[in-house]
C-alpha cells in the first residue's frame, strides 16, 4: 500500500483507493510531566476489527477518547470517517458522532436509567425520532444482542455482568453505527459469557459490516475477532499487523503478553515454534 498524505488516502497494489476509517498521525498526549503517547500512528481500514493491546496505563482508553473527540491530543492529527474533528463546527461534530458507537470500559450504563432508557438515550438525544419509533428500535436492538422485551424495564443493578455488557452493546448500536469502539468488552465476564459475547460481536460484524476498534487484555477474545492487532508500547504503536506477523515482532511486551504460559495456551498452534518467552 502507498500513502498519499495530502489526500489521506491509501492505494492498494491494484490501484484501488481506500480511505481509512481512522488515521492517527504523530499523536502526542501528556498529563503534566507524564507523557502517555509520543509520535503515535494508527490506521484502521473499513470493515476490519482492529484490536488494540498494551499494558495497563499505556494509554488505550485515552487514545479511543481522543479518536472520538472526548479528549484532545497535545500534538498530531486524528481523522475519523474522513474528517478532522477540530475542523468541524459543533453541529457537524454532533452529526459525525452519530456515525459511531462506543462501549465504555467503566460505567457502561447509567445506573439511574432502565435498560430501555439506556438504549433509547442516543435516539432521544436526536430529538427527531417519534417515541413509538424509539420503542421499535430499542426492542430491535434488545433482540440483536440476545435479550428479551421482558428485560427492558429492568434497572442496571438487577442485571448480571454479561447482561450489562449486552445492554451497553445494544446502546452503542442504537444509531446503527459504521464504527464501533469496544473498550474491554469481556473484562469481568466468566469464560462462557465471554465466549458468548465474542460470538455476538462476530455475528453482528458479519451481518452489519461495521468497523470495530476493540481494546482487550483477553487473548481468547483477540484471537477470535482480530483482523489486525495494534500493540501500544513505548508510548506508540510499535507494530500493527495480523496476529501471526505481530508474533514475529521482537518486543518485550509481545513476549510477555503473547508468549508467556497463558498466551501459549490461548495461541495453541499459532504460537511460534522453538521459542519460549521470546528466547530460543
Ligand atoms: N484525565 C486524565 N488526567 C490525568 N491523567 C490521566 C487522565 N486520563 C488518563 N490519564 C493517565 O494516562 C495513562 C493512560 O490511561 P488509560 O486509561 O488510557 O490507560 P489504559 O491503557 O486504558 O489502561 P487499562 O488497561 O488499565 O484500562 C494513565 O497513566 C492514566 O493515569
Ligand atoms: Mg483502559
């Protein structure tokens, strides 16, 4: 692929133009003296499931927040869905933000709102959707994530962890997004619920063809879903490629994360042979 930096487009070998869904260039993030990102680049293509991994505190959540304009980088550029947020008016930003959905790592649901009202929130914020249509969309989204109409009146405190993730996913899908952000969607779920959630995301992705950016520490989730993997370490994306290529990349984080005991068990046949913990 060749990059045309003026046009923010990429050309594949057969000359087809691909506009990235997300294009981050030279991003810097600092909180006081604490530099979180330095010269970070990331490209996400339409329809892929990009999985972002990195140590705790490496800046994965902050990066997602910057991509969707909830936080501003100290330097660098972020283009999402072909637009640069700082160039837009507040009304244009609002319109653009309706084209993505986000499942947040913490506080996935509003605890004072019922399941119904949580899922309805993004639709009601539009102020243009009649209430009977809101009801239809909410019921449709509940069904999409495998919940029933009976769950609509429940409060978040009455739900299991797996159900909360499903409701949060239903809310992220409420405006039929082209781009879905999932920050640790399976954290805290038991292996069975986690597998169910992965299967749900896989089948929705197959049907709806949206682009996904997902942060996860869970190797089984990563292996099941990732089109490509971006590794955040040393304040930047050190490698971004398919999983087999990432596994060939020499980096202490990759050795620990993928090639320790736990990683090898999850990787099975994917684990490179003749290596243990990155050493021959
Ligand atoms: N608003 C803020 N003010 C000051 N520091 C912040 C702020 N937001 C994040 N940080 C710091 O930035 C760093 C990156 O945080 P972030 O939440 O992105 O990490 P993460 O990679 O998502 O970690 P985890 O895997 O634990 O979720 C952390 O050191 C965090 O303390
Ligand atoms: Mg985080």
